C-alpha cells in the first residue's frame, strides 16, 4: 500500500535571508518565514493530510504549527529529519568559506559528497538517515497522506536517494527547495514516484 508524503522545507530564517548555512543550529524564522508557515497552513487546510511530522529543530516545528492547528493535529517529531551538520561553514556563506579556503570550496562545488565541508556530516550518512526516517513515517501511515516539514539539503539528498539519482548531483538536479513549498512523493515500500516539486502554497 502506498503512502503519499508532502515534503516541505521550513520557512525562511534569519540566516537563510543572507544565504548562510543553517544546519544543526536552531535559527529563528523571519517575519517572511512566519508568513510562509501561515500560507502552508492554509494550503494544507485545502489539501488535508492525516498526520504531520517534523524535524526537531524549531524552525521546522514552527513552520508546521499553522497546518497542525488548521487540521487539529498534533505534530510528531523525527530526529532523522534534522538538517545536515555543515561543520566549519555553519552560520557562514559559501562565498565567505571560499575566501578562506578556495580549493576546498571549489572541491565542494565539483562534488559535495566526495568533498563535504571540513567537520561536516557525511552526506551519504545524512541521506541514509533521512531516507530511513521517511520509510518509518510511511510505514506508520499506510495509504495515508502525511505532511513532512524538514530541511533543504537533507530533503534534496533524500530525494536523490529515493529516485536513484547520484548523491553527488543533488545540488545540480535540485538547485534548491523553496521555503514552505511542497514536493509530493508516493512511497510503496520499494519504489518512489515524484508527483510534484516545489509547489508554492501562496
């Protein structure tokens, strides 16, 4: 039995507004991010789900809040949905890192999986934990529709893993997931279908 997962990146944060890497840091939503969360809540009210799961980071939990209130649901938290740890680049921009270590920045741009940032979580490990988390969520809601609020890099790695795309290509194939936009996939235990990508909620 297949399960439909509606994958949403959290709303804009104070770091994302400046294109800074926000991984394990708990960064606040901006006013724009809170408005995006409200828009996601209105969208979900028109496209109801059976459950809501989020990353444990507050920016994901707060983004899911309006949807949960609209449908009267209690969100479930899944540690496997947390964002990647970006190591030395946490809180910084890629341009700032490139000024400090241009060779490492170029290597990351060429293959972010073979050459992750120093001290960062290994992308393959992040993809594996995120994929396993979605598998657990799908198994808990067979035949259902579930909103999953998580993070940009993690979700792009997981999409590559589920769709058979080389992880090294995640930045090229999925340049970015828009804040609070919805990407719909269908899991049946063995196969994944991508039904939509970056559907805006406003």
